[in-house]
């Protein structure tokens, strides 16, 4: 129960260790009031972002225009971008620790600023680099910032916020993507150390990372309570980063398959409590999904805008392609969908700032983002015709890059299952059968 | 010797926006259009902040004349390192009447009040391209001027300024106090870091009206018409140089 009380205070949601993670109990009255105040303040002004959010975005966009976008085409071709260089520039400008604790170089700002940052990140002319940056800021570090010891925060969080170290998140494995609880990598206790054996797959920043936030099994027992998150320096002997995974998109981002052979790391590198890794990772996923979806908004906007520009100039049968009702009506419909997603993201952010559990909304956001990231580039590419298919242009790059959104960081199917759990429509028989099958095979 | 620097920054339509002429042909569409700080003024602010970092300047004061939104421009200057701001409020409706001469009178008055020893402004604004404010401010103050500055150095009690002129580069010395206008190659403005954006919120912006400075917005200029530049016509090929010269003469180009 001590764990539950601490989690409630830190994370802001009431966690009952008896209930499953999805059945989060209600928040206290004062937090609900704060959450409603946040949403009301937003409604009163009509604009979600204040002047400072907009300043953050314009400063970041300037940095992107000067330091990143001029090199994107080359980095995409080379299937590599210099993560240490780029992250150091972002870190020096204070962009890598927006919602992170001030004691470790962060700015301690509320999550609205992180979402503003994510939306502006999307102005980078590819999907791979925003994804790599988001891993650094909101996918591999939230648990460390919230639950890590002072030693771990000093050793790993501070340099990551400064942009001196690159981090990757080690959760997925060849045999366990959506089924996070089913991972096989183990970290067995040996004196004061942990010995790690296993492998990780599809690890973004895998080749350039200085450390990994690793999820591994640290004890026997129920699969939701036997895992820990561990800060693993990537120069530790026994870590093999072998072949580069060549993908159909996100080319500039390095993706690694990583093997662990008797890798020795101090047990004090465990983030928070041993056995709480699965819970922490589920919480980390919420930020990953919210930020990851916010990053998609600008590319979708630009995809539609670029297509409007192109089709207004391209003539077919004597008039602009855009003049065809099917074309401008479709683009209007897609723009509507993107705005709806944007509003859902803002609403979930406002509630999250207020301390509400936004798991259901975030799952809906991720689902919708994944769907739109397929529909928008696909429809737009069609309107570009032959030019879209043959040229290395923004729309064709998005078509490839954004296809990942439905798959990574929580597949569409997993999002649907979460929404069903909240709706009470997920058949209980199926889940307990799966559990029994797994326990039998273990 | 530590100077106080006054920097003028203007809120203009963002350089990347596609400008549209208003239906009444007396101006351009500004409603709902993205605005930002005049790029030459960003360079001016950057130069002033660098002077402070070199300990040549002790305080940088950013001034903007305009409607409420001009405060956003001042905040950008504060985020870049200016110490405080002055917002000379001009209601949106009266903005069309604002002319370089009014701004010059305002800046001159403020330079005196604030006991500034250096006034830096962008060489021109990208909306009206007047290139007049720096020069008129200097004249009103009876201070020396160094316009189109591409390099600025302080020597004892003086400024050595390299200017970009039609013939090339010209280096002059001006005694302080002086007015300088910044040209493109003077420096590369920094992007405001997030910690400085947050700190800027605490910095003070004083508000006043032109009348507080004894300036009234009487019109000296009248806009007669605003039109789009002519659309580019198709070119033609000619067989030889003589035909080229004839054609150019016929169309009145030479």
C-alpha cells in the first residue's frame, strides 16, 4: 500500500494495487477541480496556447529551420543523422527538459509546454528525427524523472536533458511487441549486480545511444509485477549492436537489434522499485503516445497544404486538379479530421495537467493519429499522381514515414483493446485464457 | 564606460507569408495573418545584447510602437536578452497613420528620457521599406548616424562602423551618443532559449502613449494606391544582338 500511496502522490492518479492498471480508481475532488479549472481557462480564452507557448514554438521552429531542415534530405539519403550534434543544440536551447525537474537542468514546466514543443517538432521535414528527439524527451525519460533515485537522475537524466547523452528505450523484442508483459530479457540478481541476458528489437536511437532505459524481468512471479526499468550504459561489455534494421520509412533514424550476453550492471541502476517496471512503463507509454500523436499534427497539416498548392497549379484536362470537387472536398474532410484530433490532444493535455488519468483519451488519440497518418498521406499522394510516386518529395516521404504510427508505440489493435476495457466490452474469457496458456507454456 | 542602448523593434507581417492586397487597394490584408519581429530589428537586438555580453553596454531597452500585439514583439526581444521594454501604444485603427517621422520623434524623446547613448534600429522594415527612421532620429537628436552597419566596434568614446554601401564597404568613426541602423550581415540573431523565454515573462514592459511623449500622429503622407507587382510575362527569343537592342529600344527599356 506504501507503493500505491507514493504513486498517487507522484503520478496524480489513485493506484490500487489490487485493481489492474486499466481500472484506475477516481481522483480526489481537489484534483478534479484543478483539472476542470484548466479546461475552463482554455475554453474562456478560446486558444489553447498562451503567448509563451507560441514563443517556445517560434524559437524551436527557428532552430529547426537553421540547424536541422537544411540537412534532412541528405540525412534521409544517408539513413543517418548526427544525434549527439542535434541533441546538443536542442539541449543548449533548453528544449530537452521542458517538463523535467529543475534540479537536473529541466524547466519544470507543465505538460502543455511539452505538447507545444511536440507540435512544433513536426515542422522537421521528415518523421525520423522528431521520433528520435521524442524518445529522448518523452519516451525513455519520464519514468526516470518521476521515480529514479537521485544518483540515477544525476548520472543519466542530467546529461540527457543537456543533450550530452543520447538515450534509447529498450522494451520491444522479436517475440514481444504488443505483448509487453511477455518479454523474455532477464536481469538476474547476483550480489550487488544484475546479469542481463536477452535481446531487444526495433530500438530507435539504438546505434547512437549512450544509455538505454531497459525493461527486463528481474524476478519470478506474475508477469505484471516481476519487471524493472534499468538504466543501462551502452558501452557495458556484452552488449552487441549488430545489424542496422533497414525500414521502409523513417530513414534518418537509426533502428537497432540489440543482444545482451551476460551484461553486468549494478542493481542500483533499477529505476524506482524492483518489480514496478511494468507499471512504470505503462505510465511512460501514456506520455509517449500523447507526445507522439502531437508530433503528427504539423506533418498532416503540411501534407494537406502542400497538396492544395500542388493541385492548384497542376492542370489536368485544361483546369487545375484542385477544381475537381472530389479533390477539394476530400482535402476539406481530411483537414476537419486533423483539427478534431488536435482538439482531442489539447483536451487530454489540459486534463493531464490537472492530474486526471487520461489513459482512455490517449488511447483514442493514438488510434486516431495512426489512422489519419495513413489516410492523409495516402489520399494526398493520389492527388499528386505520378509526381508523388516518382519524386523524393515531402508527401511521398510522409507516406512512408507516417505508416509507422499505426504500428509503433502501441499498435492500433492494442489501443482498441484499451478503449474496450474502459467500455467494459472486452471479453474476459479471452484474457484469462491467454494468461493460463502463457503460464502453462512458461 | 557602460552604455544604455535603446533598440527599436517593429511588428511586421512575417517574411514567409504570401501578401494579399486589400480589396480597397489602400493596403494589404493583416487580419489573421502571421506577424513577427522585423528581421533587421532582430539583428539590432542581437547586436545590443552582444554589446551587453561584452560589457560595453549596461542595459538594453527594447521599444516598439504599435497595438497590443506589439508586446509580443517586445517579449521576443526580452527573450533574446533585452533587459526591459517600452510599449508605445497605438490603437490598431490608427496604425495606418503611423509614419517613420512619428517613430523617429518617439525614439528621439525616449533616447533623451532614458539617457541612452546608443540607438540601434533595423535599417528598414520589410513592410514599408522606408529606410528613414534611423536617419530622422539622428537628425532630431542632432547625433551622428551610422547606417547599413555590417560591423560594429567600440573604440574609446567612439564607434567604428563598417557600412555596406553601393560601392562596397565603407568604414567610419562616429562619436557617441549615436544612432546606428543594422544591415543583414551585422550578425546572426540567436534563437531565444527556453529558459530565457520563461525569464522574459518577469521582465518589465512600460506602457505609454505617443501623447505622453509630446508626439501627435498628424499625417504627412497619404497612400494613394497599393497594387500587386505586375505578373511576370513570357519571354521571347531573338536571333541576334542587334534584334535584342532594337526590341529593348522599342519597348522603352533602354
